[in-house]
């Protein structure tokens, strides 16, 4: 039995004369979608698989499709004769252009056998001399395939005696999930490495001479070194001995730096320039045994250019790595990992000018690297540079992952004077915002992938944000939109709980909470312990102690004094929460009542005006119709319809008036909180809604005048009686004039099923509230029939994207990421609201 071991990501060229069985072999061992056949593409471009004049166009099309698959990280198997060197050269070049490995599988079928197969096929018309020529070309090629660039070559004599297995790329360690301590460039600073490991909680293991040869962590953490262990510092052999021992024991991983590669070339007898600290390392190695030096060379030689960890969410490479290179294998990828990308220029110090690839990075994987020293950690987009110049008198720094916190120890002294002064690149501080972060077409990274914000939406959001929004330092989160349930089939209803429960059940959610939907406006409340806390934590100096803002980031009250009065009431009710949660601020998701407190102008100009016009016009029309009927005109049906419209207009007025009542400053205003979103250093997105509502009930108990409770029902979706009880509650609630309910996954804000976010909430609104939304006459059968044909996919997609942006903003806030990063996410939520959708949904 012959086993063919293929790289998981590869371009496989099947090589063999016509009739050798390549297509049969491909069908037996590969997915149909992986196989690209030259015959198929000839037929595609010329309607005839045997039309040799179409060969060039066919291979152009085949190459284009192959490129699309390779770019996406999918295997390609090319089913063609491939007996000519130029044809194979094109495939090798294609593989290299996408940094994947080319493999050749040769089907060495005797010419006579191939000819007998060909004679029996009605779709083949060529003579035997064609096979003879192909066979001769194949024979001349067999010994050349490896030199042509194929990483592996397999010659198959008996296709029935073949199995295929797949080997993972050496850089693919996605099964390792950490937690990790990722350590920046050490450069021979052995004492600092010991201090940093100790600071991180590692326990050093020493040999009989007292030298550290391994380290263990009581919490099972794993160290990851970003390379450049050697050169310039006082004890490169000591660093190598420790890191080699940690990797051999499985306690650490390491990628090579350019200094290790230069040392390896020197130890292997290559001609290298002894500079940039290599002389010091070579001198130190003279005190070591030849066995240690040989083992160090073998160890360096085995290091892999970069590592993909934690399911692909983390990439470690010495000089960083662009997204399209993640998981790829080629000389080009290795060079980027070792040296980064140069502009081809040199600076005034004679050093290469590095292309700032991190500024353009938009990948979902965090890339951690070193190579270019800076005084402090540089966090750009989703990349982190950990080289803080320990050997130059700076610090040796580690990133704790997934915590995303940094630990550093200072250098004991300056061991090596840098050629170029150790000056940080201009990096925005925590308070600096940049217009480029929010304009144009944006690819915004979230914890669940990338959200695309188009230029038009960005422009619309910028108009709102720049003119009306509160101080961006206080604008920490915006709530996502909510989708209604699938359209109800219940007569007379557009929305009904049955469909909402079914929607969540189909999404894999087993328990939901049904929360009363209050008759107000969404409000986010940021309350600090006092004004000093607001200044210290958020940098505001206008005397405010927080903010109360709308879904579009505007302050609820134009009078700052009113905002502060409401915040004082919230602060008093929160009481011991600040101490319990060890925080100086709280972020609450609420509803502010009444609706007229924010939407008074809208109600007067849109709803009240429509209601007043209907109540004025329809009675007059009814009187005229009645007079016509009295005169014997056939107006009975029209009068009945008009009477129904008049009744609907009255119901419409009654409906919106339920959401309006007079207020005087804060008299008549109340808050209905339903979630505690975040506090210092943490979010509560993973807490279940029972926990959130219990916290909110404490606020209501403390101040029942300012706060309103949220009635709710918890529903097990496998229990029909629980669904029925919640439905009855909803009917009673809406029948008494209530707006309806919001149904949420009970497990919490960040609920995921099968690794994907589910809808944060489904709003199920009552008939009379929908009369406000869809107009007085929406309940007429002809209108309901039309409205049932509403497409919810766009709304649901929008809700998920906004929810992902919001959760990521909360996580960034908890992790202490810069203000511009949080603002980028919050701004994107507002921009998403400009996406064209039916506003009534």
C-alpha cells in the first residue's frame, strides 16, 4: 500500500498521459469541488472538451478559479496531462504566488494500457502517436520534477493501491489555546528574562550548576518567544539554554528571529558579516561545549517561521505578518516573518526603512511580534509589538494572552548602544481620535469577524456624531437594533409570540426571558462615583459625573443640570454596587419614560398631526355619506369603510397618547433599567439576564420614584405550557395598552450557538402599538395581507452586526484599549443605522 501525504493547503498537479486514469484517481481521492479539469474548462469556454484550440483560454479560466480557491485557503487539484515542462511551470508559479506548496502525483500507467482505454472512448479521436509523444515527454520529466519546484513528488504505478493522508502545516498549532505569556526580544538579557518569568509566576528549574534549564507555571501557562533571543546582550548562551529547555519540555514555543538565522548561517560555515552583536554571541559561545553549540544550531534550524494559535485567533511572528500570509509556507512568507517589509530605502542611520504594514492590517487574528524596538508596547489595529529594547536599556515585555495585559521588567543596564535612538513611532495616546478612523469605506474588526461600513453610512454617521453627539470619551456603547419575529400567521396579528419562540428555538436557544417592553426611549446611562472619578477615568473636565444618552449618541437633556440631577439619583440608588463591583463607574442599559420626553416634536408633527387631521376630516366625510344614503344613493359600503377608518383614527390617537404624559424637568420622568453592561475592568455580557434584572430590581427598591421595574417571564422552549403562559401574559399586557415584550436568550448578552452570535433580542409588539408604526388602518385585512410579505433578513443581519460591534466595544473598554478603538466601534454602530432598511421593522 502506497500512502501519499499531502500538505493540507497545496496545489496538486496530476501528471500523466491521456488515458492514464487521472480523472478516475481524482474522483476516488478528492472532493469534486477541489478538482479542476482541463477538459471541463475546454468545454466551458468552447462547448467541446476536445477542442485543442481552446486550450489557452481553458487554462486561463482554470488558473483564475484556482487562484480564487488558493487565496481562500482551499486545496486545488489540477487534472490535466501536465507532461510538458512549461505547463507544470505555470502551476508551480501559481502555487508560489499564493504561498502554498506544489505537489506532483504522477500516474505512471503503461502506454499500451492507456491506448486500450483511449480506443474504447468515443470522445477521444487522436492517434496513438499522440500518446507516444506524451509518454516520451513524461519520461524526460520524471527526474526533473523536484528541481522544477514541486515540494513533493509521488509516482503511482497502481492507483488501486494508494491512500491519501494530509499533514498540517508546521505553523498550524491552532489546537493550542493557552493561556500564553508571549515574550518580546530578549537579545541575550538573561537576568531580565529570569526576572520577567518570575514576575509572571513561572518557577525556574536549574541544573546541577545552578543554570536555569526549564521553567514551569503553576497555572499551566505556556510561554511563546517572538525570536531574537541572541546577540548584543551579556549571556546569549544562557538565554538559549533556558528557552531550548522550555521548548523541549513543552512549556514554551518559539519562532526564529533574524538574529538566530544569522547565527545559524555562521555556525554552518556560511559567509556572513559579523555585526549587530553577533561578535558578542560568538565570543560567549566559545565558553560552551561543542555539543551545546551543535544542539543550539539544530534547535534554531527546526524553528518555524510563524505560529497560528488559539484556533487561528493568535499569530506570532518575529517581524509580524500580513493577513494573506497567515498559515502559508514559502520563502517570501519566511522572509516577511524574519525581516518585515522594507520600502527599499535606508534612513539616516543606514538602516532599512520598514513599511508600516500594521497600519493597514485589518485581520481578525491578533498578530504579536517584535523586531523593531520602541520604548513602549505598540498596539496598532489588531497587532502588538513587544520589542521594548531591553538590550538598549529599555524593558523586557510580555503580553499575557488572552487577558491582553502587559508585564514588563526594566533592563539592569544598557548593554548595547543602539545605532538608531530608541524613539517611539508617533502613536496616538488614549485620548487622540483621528478622522481617518471613521471616514470612507471601513473594515471594522470585531470579536466575531469583520464588519464592513460603507462610505455613505460613515458620512451620515459623521454628520450626526460631529454635530449632536456627547463627548466621545463618555460614548462607550450604543445599543443594537432589534428585529421583530417572523411574520405571524395568526389572523389579525402581524407579530405574535409563537413565531418569536420558534425563531430562537431554530437558532439553538433553549431558554429565553420575556421582558416587558416599556413605553419610552432607549437610554444608556454612564454614572460615575463622583465628578473626580469621571475626570480620572474618562478625562472629562466639564464638571460632569457621567452621561445619559440616546441610541444615536445624543444627550437626553439639553440642560446639563438635569442630567446631573438624574445621575445623582442613579448614583444614590446604586449605593453599594460601586464597592461590591470594585468600580468607580457603571454603564446601564435602560428605557427612559415617557416616550414624549425625547420624541415630543416627532409626536406633535407626525402622529398628533395625522390623528388630528383624521378626526377632523372623517366625521365630516361620514356626515356627507350619511346624507347621501338618506337621499337613496348606494353609499352604504363606503360609509361603513369610512366609519371603520374613523374608529381606527380614534384608536391611533389613543395608542400614541398612552406614551405621552406631562413632565416638568424630571418630574414624571423615570428609568426602567434592564442590564448592567460594564464596570471598571469588566463587562457583564456573559451574565444571564436573571442576574441583570436582579441588579436592576435593587435600583427599583432603592428608589421606586426614579426607577421602574421590568416585568418578565422565563420560558423553557421545550415546554409548551411555559410558552402558552407567556403568550397569555403578552396578550394581557398588550390588551391593556402595553407596547409588548422583548424576548432574549436567557444565558446573556453574548449568547452564541454553534460558535455564532444569536439575535440579542426579538421585539414582539402588540396590535395597538403597531397601529402607531404602520398607520391607523393597518389592521384592515387587505393591509395586513400586504404587510405580511415583509423581508426581515436585512434587519436581522443589521442587528447581529451592530450587536457584534457593541460587544467588542465593551470588551475593548474592559481591556483598557485606546479611546480611538472604542470610538471606532461605537461610531460603526451609528453608521450601521444608516443602512437602508424598512424603519417600521
